[in-house]
């Protein structure tokens, strides 16, 4: 799979890029990175050269272009079926897809007031009433998945082993860290499992080393 290229935003701020990047890493696929720094004078032109939507991330595979985070994750799951990026159990798989889709389309307040930022400590900022409601819903989703599927399966992630659902929520984990949000003990255990992934550690270290910085 050396002909895979992920066109992505810089790691400090691009939550949407983290999701398929993490799925690719967890699937064990080899891929190249084309990083487009966000909010630069040439950002739009550089993205447009690769993405028909004008947004990142975009996955390039030979002559194929896939330009949506969740669609890329689905494609990666098909490329690496043995990686278990969706649960094997049909009911668990359906719920994993539902929570992934909810993350993909929802939580507008959380995205707006607690944007992803791996360069700054923003404890105490961004917690509006609407954002608190979003966080409560996230924690409820996590608790339900862990209780019904993750814990019985014996793994530390939402559905036991790592799945696309965990990739979708990985940027939320970083947000809750950055903004110092108090969470339940159960949520804390899950967050620690995500942050302990070698791929997550790699991403965060690379983000902190990036030269670009702005207020997203």
C-alpha cells in the first residue's frame, strides 16, 4: 500500500486529519503524508490541487481520490480487513457506525468553543452551556459503548479493540485534555487508553514540534 498518500492539515489543529491518519496507522498500512499548513496564504490553493471539496483530509490511492474523513476510514477498513477497524459482531458494528456518524455530523458547540489545539494549554476556557451538553452526550456515548460492548470484549476501547469509532473520538480526547475538562473516572480510563496508543503519542509529539502556530 505504499501508493497511499494522505493529504492533511498540520497535526496541531487538524482534528479531521487525525481520524483517518490514526485509522491508517492502526491498520498497519504504509502511507505518505502531504501536510498542508492551515491558515496560510496558499492553503486553499494547495488543498485544491488534491481535494475536489477544497478540504483536508484527502486520501490518494493510485487514480482514486477519497475526500472525507469517515469515508477514508471506511476505505481503510476495506483495504485492511484483518485489522478489525469495525467490530466483528453485527450489533456492535452497527452501534460503532452510529456513534461514528454522530461524531462526524454533530457536536457543533464542542467543535466551535474547544477547537483542537495541541500547542497550548487552554484549561478553563471554552466551556459554554451548549458545549457542556455536547460533552455530556460524548461521555454518555462512551459509557454506553464500553458497558455494552467494550468491557465484555475485554479491551480498553469503546468496542474492546481499537475501531474507527475510537479514531473518530480521538480528537475529542485531545480537546478534553487541552481544555482541562473534568470527566467521569470511566471516561478518564478510556481517554488514557487512547492517549497511550503509540500512534497518538507520535501524532502529538509531531504536533508540538510543528513550526506553525495560530489561534484557530
